[in-house]
């Protein structure tokens, strides 16, 4: 039996990283105390979930594996903010390394805000290159949201420090881009590169809308991120439009 008391072992488990799970199982697996055995079982279940996540991430590289030999720098493209009544549309372009092993990347809508923030920092640190483009509400009113989305995507591509060889896009083919493109329906849940781009775009826009909430209080931008919630529409009717509202989107409310 291990000479550590259960309280100390619980403390070890509390701070256990994914990399140390097997060592914990090996160290305490033969302990006969029920409290320790429960911790060992929890560690094994964590290992199972970790293995499942690694397998999911490998599957998420399906499109990348298909093209990496011919196109070393594959860029995932995604946008956020096509539907809101206020704020810009934001696009992100992300080139991940071939040995990328970042876990939990997914369609940003399937992740908690805390997980998106955590992954944002990891992606920004490990990506070969990241580009971010955004188009203002006034420009959206001028050229329409679809064209503004394309413009944001082209801007994001132009911000990359490494030139991409191929674009994996979430559902669209971007006009006026002289690069091979592969549009993938629901690509943010099928490609690790597009998933990474969706996280970067979402966190960038959410942070911006939270800043706008401080400058333009009353509309609830920090909570609704510019989307047309009931509270947002009520504030819009009461206060009128702010400088970041899309006039072409709010005609039915004012």
C-alpha cells in the first residue's frame, strides 16, 4: 500500500495533467483503499475520454491529410457575425502545422466561452499563421452581408504571414481569390483548420462586442454580441440605433 494518505492522493489527482494520468494509475492502481481505487477509476475514465478526443481530432484532419502532400500550407477560413443587428462581420484564416495536436478544437458554437478563450490562446501560439479580417456595419449596409463576408475573408487571407497553398472554407467559395479552394458544408465541425478559424473569429468578435458594450451601454452588447434578442430589440426601439448598428438590418424595428 502506498504510504500517502488519501487526502494527499486526492490533492495529487486534483492537479493531474493528461500526460500524468498513466503514471497515477501505475502508482496507485494496486492500492486497496476504496477511496484511492475510486480515484484510479476516475483517472482511467479520463484516459478513455482523452483517447476518444485524440481519435476525434485525427478524424477532424481528414481533409488536411487529403491535401497536405500537395499543399503544405493549408488554410482554414471561417467567419462569425453574419446575422447580428450590430457590429462587424469577422473572418479568420488559420494555417496549422502538420504535426498539430491541439485537442478540443471544434465548431466554436459547440464550445463554451471559457473553452473558446483557452483554445484561442493555444491556437494563436501554435499556428503557423493567423489572419483576421473584419468589415464594418457601414460597409455591410453598403455592399450587403454576403459581399461583406467575402471581403472580410479576403482581408483575413491577406493578413497571413505565411502564404497559403490551399483554402478550406466553411461552405463558400470566395470570389476574387487566386488560390485553390475547397468549400466544405459545416466545415467548422469537419476540418481542424476551419474549426480553429471559427474559434479565432468568434473570440475576436466577442471581445470586440464586449468593448463596445462599455462604450455604448444599454444595448447589452456584452451579452447578446449584437444579435437580435428581445432585450436588444427593446433597447433599440427605446434608444434608437447606435453607431455600430446595421441600418439595413434594423428597418423592421425602428
